């Protein structure tokens, strides 16, 4: 991988740039320290907390002329100390290709985009870049794009294989809702202060049967359909979304799930206030045959339902769903700094077993941000979860009475290393 990166840089340096072309080079380096004492799940008895530093080092190359654009993003994602201090370069597997796409504008309105790319729309609830995670999320896809005035339409298509087979098309990668096929349509209409968007996505997953050994048996599909909107209402900015999921939860289980959210934002001077409610449907723990659990699939789920990631960040699938009543306040603490406080009250959307109530607990998140310079930002966060017996029941029976907290410190360095535009003489 390193040899490929070096070759790309050498070739780019040899390119003869002509009129009306632009070349950009920028970096994204972010080390983050975390102290985990109940992050993502309840803290067990007699356990010890975790502490570590992870780092993303990303180099982004961009090129654009009148018709053609290309973008290449290479990254190394590692934990400090995860390799020997004297490790051969060929043994370093933390390098990866995050994005590599080309885009060609056929007309003023129509374009084709091919390759490894991010799909990020609206508030990133269903499709997002997941920038909080060091590795991010990408899709290998072909996309047809249309844009005119304030209307935009994206049509994406993907067909995934894990290797270049001689026989068969079995796709055995299953983690993170990895799909074999995907078709997506996203339409946005914007006005001066309002917008409306519509999303349809169909994902095809490899289907297996046991007879008696695992055999592939075509695909099963899941559809996600819905809308997102923003509009002003007097002094408030209102946003909301509603989505429906249908098809199959797995190869043999039907799925019907839903999500809806409404949020009001008020900003005055140095203070921003937000109040909202989100509901994601779930499946009753007793007496339910059909799966009713909505899952937001490929969204930036860390943004939602508390920063401690107890819900929908690689977890809480096919569970009792979630109701999240929340309030947020952000205060400008200086010319270049902010302090934010978020409060979430969580409850199960579906019925709990053993006569447990639906109250899952409350989470408090405090985040401080400071712009240290032109290219450097500092973020510091602390979160604490006050769990209940019902939270214990959905999190593997771990005690809910222990302290569950999490702290982190992150530097984000985003220097623009080079921007050069060649214009016609």
C-alpha cells in the first residue's frame, strides 16, 4: 500500500497542468485520548477501565478541471503502541484507501461519479461519513448526479464482491450491515430558508441456508424509505425526519420498522438552545414474531442518542427500539471557544419482559471546543450515564449500579498544504 501511495504522489508531481485546472493537497491528523469506564456498555463488576490513544493520519489529493474531477484520500488509522517500535514497513496493515473517485460532468446539470466515496445526506441519520470514527465509512459505488437551481438528485448503485472469483458470486462479508447490492435515490429541494429531501435505499444481503452445510441461496432485501425537512417557524428552526423500513431483518424474518424525529432550535447571541424527540421502533421482548426494530444502517449514529454510543453504534440491532427525549445548550465561552451540555432521557419503544418499566436511564454529555489556530482545534468531552435495571436487561445482564462514564481529548489538525489554480492566459 505504501508503494502505491508513493507512486501516486510521483505521478501527480509529473502531471503537466494546463489551463483552467486546480490541484489541492491537504492533511487531516487527529490524535484522541479516551478513558472508558462504561462506554458503549455497562461497566462490569471487578473490571478495570480502558485508556488509550488512537490517531488518524489522512492525506487528501484533489484535482479538477472544466469537466473532470478526481479525489484520492489515503489514511493510516492506528492505536499508539499497537506495533513494535522497530517494525518492518511491510508488516504495517493500518494503511488504507479511504476514498478514490472520479467525476465527469457531461453537461451543466448531469454528472457521473465512480469509485470509493462517502455517501452523506441531510443530518446523516441514514447515510453519513461517520467522521467521529477514525476510519470513516465509504461505499464502492457508481452514482448519477443531477443538479439544477436548488434541486438535486443522486442515484447510486453498488455491486460488491470480496475477491476476483473464477466461480460463483458468494459474498461472505457481513459485519456492519455489509451489503452485496445497493440501489439508492436521494432527492433534495431547497428554498431560501427551508429544504425537503426524499430517500429510498434498497440493500441486498447474501442469503444462506443450512442443508446441512451452509449454502448460498440468493439474496434477501431491506428497503429504507423516508424524508427529512427543515423550515423556519417564527424564531425557531424546525427539523424533522420520518423513515420506514421493510423487507427482511434476516433471511427468514420479515421486517417492518419506523423512525421519526422532530427538533426545535433557538439561537440568540452567544446561546443556542435545542429540544427534540426521536423514536425508533423496536420488537417486544415477549410474544413478538415479526421483527419491528428499525436500524439506521449507515448513518453517523454517534451524533444521536448520546455520545456514549449505547444505541445503534454497532449495537442495539433487533432490540426494543428507543425513545430519546433530549435537550441541548451551547454557549460561546470566548471568541474561539464553546461549551455544550446535552441531556438525554432514554426509554424502550417496545415492551420489556418481566414487567420491567421502559425507563432505560439518563445521559449527560459535556463538550468543550476551542480553535487554537488557523488549522488546529481542541475538543474535550465528558459523559456520564445513569442506568436503570431495564438498561441492564438489554445489555447482557451487567450490573447497572456501577459508575458509567467516559472522557476524551482530541486534537484536529487540518492544514491545506497546497492549492494551485491555473487559469487561461
